[in-house]
């Protein structure tokens, strides 16, 4: 997000850079024809299965695919993120070398290898490599206080004193903040003594990355840093939000150059790796990207979320693409990042006349998610001006943009962490959202999010906040009906005993519906326990769960989210009673004993005759039994096979073992008829002979 006063100059510079870049056969893309669809509910670890930028599911970014069809030269080059279903290994990198690809970075926290020189013709082949789940276009990234610090109730003022953060005693003392930007001129009078460490990832690959104290030729990063932590001029007019905070300077943007997404990826992963070494608590991301990220799952957004998962509060500028809706930029659209829109405070301390800046990007996210999160002053902000390299300065410059709003929020986060260093990143985010002053329409809206940042209210809530010390998640998978999911937590509060606290375990089902369970406190163990046993009617799939604890004063704390899967309990065929031998023409019975917790929908009997022809029957299930009555007229003689298949109401099927069945021939009825006839004829003959014999023995009267 650039200085609004220099927007035309910036766009012209970008246009020149794009032209020059295309002359080197790199591709600059239009995203106007990319369709945005709502993402299906999936496990975050398999985001690619329903990615909104791969509608045809061929593992190639639709934006990149558009380039494939429009490219005039099939050997044109593009910068790509190659995403895997695992953290990439040396073997994966070696495979890419066979395609003469230069790896600019192999990520350690997201499953990505970055390359800069991929031929367009190689993209379909790369998508077919083992373990590759998505070929993603690397986006270009670009950079997007006298009144404002008083307006958010950070420093004392005639309007809001004594209800300000500084008057509560919080100035962000020793909270370390990483500013990922164009570098910071820490020799400026406002920033002297702030520097803790630095890193430069603005070069073309990780080979050029180094720990250093980066310079700021552009001036954007210096202005951003001064909004967060500037100590101001001698008269104290232009102090930052957290003037006692410390700086880690991470240069990811090079002046007068086209900057790629892997520069951010390398910078943020260095911060994650070194957060313990330098005590980093917050990352400020006042930049945006030029490729749409409708559901917050692009590589840039995944990397930002990964920083939060590793214990860092991440604050990002919403973008300067307003006033149209759905114009937010990555990485601000990432789920766990605090996405900050810009307010025009009209150069007054009073918040009553504050309005959303016309240029500020609007929500919601492309999939309908509620972004931005909050808003903060961003228009006509006076801050430190970077000097020529090697020169100290106390110069001032005015800039506008969501780039200026984000550092106000990062400063507020520093105040909160000074008050309670044990807070988790998502707890800090929740405090900022919960205590924001509602603006615009009631509740969340597309312009202000949940409202304008209020540092004093955030601190007031932080001081009495319950602390979720530890959460012990349950099993990764549970079966419906028979197996519970258990979540345990150690929760403390300075003012409220456990019996007066309310602790709820929240569940988000795969169909996005929510369910909450009251957790119980075990005094002996000192732990809270929540138990959820999915009933037969609850959907299978991936569930999200978290804890929310409230004390007697209404202050709340929320745990990180945990994932688990609810599985179907498949049918269990307990027994199959079937005769071993049957005779042609007789009727026989097959009795099946089945158990299922979700309900049986169908039971099938499959018979295969000696000629390998199948005979299929559907039975009626009742009270755990299914009985088949089978007539055998027309059955061929020989060895048959039989097995049973049970299907439950979730369409899950299970088959029994195969049972042998012998069909023997019946004695033919014609033979019986012939035998009866023969016997009858024989009897007639015998009777006739006996009669004749008797007649032959009587005397003959020859005289008559």
C-alpha cells in the first residue's frame, strides 16, 4: 500500500518495471477472468483439494493456466510456488534441477519450493511430479502521528485522558516487533536505539539473503516503523503508538524493482526461526500482492498464518483497492492475521467524526469470510522520513494508506503484550477485535470490520483477562457414538476463583454449524475438562474446537483452535448362518446378525454360481437380524460362493467373509414317473399271468 499522494507515480513505475520485466520473458498477469467461489470446509492441511483458484482440479493455479493459454511464447518464463503435501526435501529440489530450474528458496514452515525461471511449457509436467499438490503463480508484492496515536486512545489527550493506554503505564516497553518492508532507517532521530537485529531477503534468491542492518532507500518502511515505535522530535509531537518497543528490521522489498512473493516467504520464515533468539512478538506486514486470494490459502497467506501458529502476532494492511467490495489483498486475508482497514480521522482527536478512507479495501473475503478485522487511522499520517544512506535525519513526511493503519494496530498489540506477555497471538487478536469501537453498520461490516481500534479498552480488558496456560487436546480421530473427544485446560485468573468462572468448549462442525459444551473443573487436578461424544446424527469429517474462558468481570480469553476428525462407525457383521450344501429345488435360509450404531440402511446377499454369474438379493433388517429366504429352482449344480454386504445410513459398506456353497442335483421327477409307470405295467403283467395260469388249471368240458 503506497503513499496515496504518490499513487500515480507508483503505478507508472510499476508499469515501467512490468514492461522491462516482460522484455526478460517473465510473465505479468491479469486476473480479471478468475472466478471466485466459496471454499468447501476442509482440513487446512489439504487446502488444495478445493482451492478456489483451481476450479478444474488439475493442480495448476487458474491464474497461471490463463497465462498458459494466452502466452505467445511457450518458452516464456514465470516465477512459481511449487506446493507439496509435505515439507520439501533435498530430493524434491534435486528433481527440479533436472528441469534446469533454479530454486530461489526451499521453505521450512510451509510446504513450498520457490522458483523464478520456470518455462511455461514445463508447468503441466511439474504438476505431475510425486508429492506436488499445486503449481501456484508467485505474486508480485508491493508496499501499500500527532493526531492518530491520540485518536486510538494510546497517548494522553484532552479528549480521552485519563482513559489512555500510556496513562495506564503501557508504552510497549521492550516488546520486539519485526517490520517486513523496504527496510528501516534506524539512524533517524525517531528510531535511534531501537534496532535489535535485521535481515535482508529482497534479493532474487536465498543465496543473497543475509543478516544485516538494511538500509531504506524507498522510505516506506521507515515511516511504518515510526508509527509503531517512534520516539518523536524534541517537542514530543509525533510519537508512535508504542514508543518503548524494539525493532527487528526485515527488508523484503527492493526499491525500483519488481518484487516477488518468495522475498516475503524467506523473510517471514527467518523471523519464525529467530523469534526466540531476538524475542520477536509481532510482525507488521504493510504490503500487498497482485494476485487474488479469495479464501486466504495462497502461499503468502499460509506463511502468515504459520507465523501466528509459531507464536507471533501478525498484522497486515487490508489494501488500497477501495471503495469496491471484495478487494482485500494477501496476506491480510489469512485466517489468523489481523487485517486492518484505514480510517480518515479528519485530523481530529475525537473519534466521532472518523470515517472509512475511500481508498481502503473492502471485504468480505472472496469466500464470504468476515474480513477486514478492524480499522485504524491511515490518512495523512505524519512520520519519520528516511534519509540518504549514511546520513542521520529528523525529517518528517506525510503518507496515507492501509500501510499506515496496520502499524497503529501493531503498536496496540505491543501495549497489550507488555501488559500480559503470556497472551497467545490469537488472544491478542481477540482482545483487539472485542474492544474495537463499532463503526458503520452494527457489528461487523465490509468497511470497518469489527470497528476502530481502541488501545485503552484493549488494555482495560487485558489487565483482568483469564490466562489459558495450557491446553491438552484429545485424540486426532474419534468414532461416533462409542468414543468421546476430550479437551483439558489449565486456566488461571488473578481475580476470579474457578467456581466463579465460565469455561466453554466450542465445536465447529464440518457443515459450519457450532456447538458449545460447558467444561467442568477438577479441583484435585486443577484442570478444566470438556467431553464431546458425537451422536449418530452428527456429521462425519473435520471438526474445529477451542476454549473460551470468562471471569466474573466479563473478561474473556480464547485458546488456539485444534482439529480432530469424527469418523463413521462402520457396520459389524457378527455372524452369517448359511448351509454348506443345498439340493436343487429346495428353499434355504441365510440369517445375518449385524450391529451398527448409526443404523443399517441395506443388507445384500451376493451368490456366485459355478459359471461365475452373480445372483443378488436385498434383505430386510430388523432388530439386529436380516433373514434371506432363497428358492433354488434354476440353480446350476456345482460349487457356489456367498457373501453378505451391510450398508449403513452413511453409505459405508462392510462385507463378510466368503462362504462356500455346494448345489447338488435333485433326483429327476421324470425318472420317478417312468419308474411308477414301469411298476404299474409290471404289476398288470403279473396279474394277467396269474389269472391266465389259474384259468389253465380248471378242467375242460369237452362235451359242451
